[in-house]
């Protein structure tokens, strides 16, 4: 099989986080004091609205592609997850798609984030 001949380098996921402006300001403040968290955010493949202080109705979105998202093994990911779970669920929305077809995780209740999962087949 083709998968047996590949070198396993770790399970990877595509991850996205949407934040209200209030939650984004709190995360920005945390990043000022936590270098590992700041590095995780800086390494995001997409940062929509992160570079400027968000306005009252702004949505901030971060996305990482092909990241090893192991909360128990990486301090920075654990910090971000602790931030989410210590923030009201209506302030954020989190999506993660793993390599396995049924490995999908959604958390949070910020439905106005206009963020969703779309699966496609590409030939």
C-alpha cells in the first residue's frame, strides 16, 4: 500500500479559530505576555483582522494548515485551548479537520463568524 511506504511524521490537522473583537483583544493581550502563544498565532497560515486592533463589529480569524494539533503535548496549543475554554462560548468558534475522514471537531457558539467546513473531492 502507498501509505505503508510513506514515512509517518505525525498526525496533522487543519484548524481555524474565529473570535469576536472582545475575545481577540484578550488574546492579543495574552500574546504580549506569553511568547509561545504569540509564536503560535504568528505561525498561522491566515490571519484575518489580527494585524490591527479590531473594531466593535470586526471578526478576527486565524487558520493553521497541516499543524500537529496535540493539546496535551504542546504548551502553546494548550494555552490557546485554555483561553477558549475560559472565554464565553459565544465569543469564539473553533473548527478542526484531522486526516481521518470522520475526524472533525467544532466548538464554541460564535455562529456569526461565517466560518464552516466544506469537504470536496479534487481530481
